[in-house]
């Protein structure tokens, strides 16, 4: 079961990285519309939430104070939306 969880988490993190790279590339293109940029922001917000969930679920692997600080920072960033 741990291997399945590890693979799933690795996939979530990899997809978030890919989404971030794509969004940064698209944001530099003048032909991208504001609506497309908004869609990318929504997708990135979803990826951040997924990665935060991975961090919460695997918090025992991290130093507890670091995990709490990361969680608080992500929650603060997401609540500003």
C-alpha cells in the first residue's frame, strides 16, 4: 500500500511541476488571453492544494515544525484568493 501511495504522490507532484512550467511559459506569450491566464491560475491553485494534501498526509516524513510552517503558508496563500 505504501508503494501505491508513494507512486500516486510522486505523480501529483510531477503534474504540479509540469503545470507550473507550462503556466510560466504561457504567461510570457503575449497572445495568451486573460481568460486563459485565469484558467491556468485555477489549475495551479488546484495543483497547490493537491501538493499540500500530499504534504499533510506524509507530514510524518518531515520535521514537524517545517510541515506546520508549510501548511500554514499554503493555507494563508490559498485563503487570499
